[in-house]
C-alpha cells in the first residue's frame, strides 16, 4: 500500500471509530449500563451529524500536478437512521480550495 493509501485508511478508521464511540451515550440513555449490553447495531442506530477532518499529501502519481501536494479537509456528515447520508466539506488540495457535497446511502452490517 502506498503512502497516500495508508493515510486514507488511517483517516477512515479514525472517523469510523469516532462514530462508533458517539453511539454509546445514546444506548446508555436507553438503559444499557455497560458496553457489553450494547447490541443490535443497525441503520437506525447510526444517526446524527458528525464532524471530521483529514490531512495528508496528494501524490502527483494519483492526481494532476496542480492539485498534488498538501491536502486538508474539514466537513460534516449526517446519517438519518434509515440508510441515507449527506456530507458537506471544504477541501484544500495544494492550496486549491473547493467545496464538496455528497449524498448517498449506507448499510450497517
């Protein structure tokens, strides 16, 4: 795996971990007293808005030269509990600032 792939994989893993940890308080509010009692993950248990950031370097072997270089992103992703998601973010690719909007679906397995 190349350097960019490792950075992306680590960033993705941290975002997933943060989302998973944020679900624990909602389960505790429903009566779970410890982590062992939290069960039954589903689309319905993933809902709400989550902020995220990512940083790294875009290599010119993967992106055109004007965009190769330092990369940063900050955004918010919202999950509706029924399998739909939306995200908005602002990215900086080698100083080129761009807004990003994403709509899609998700499945919790």
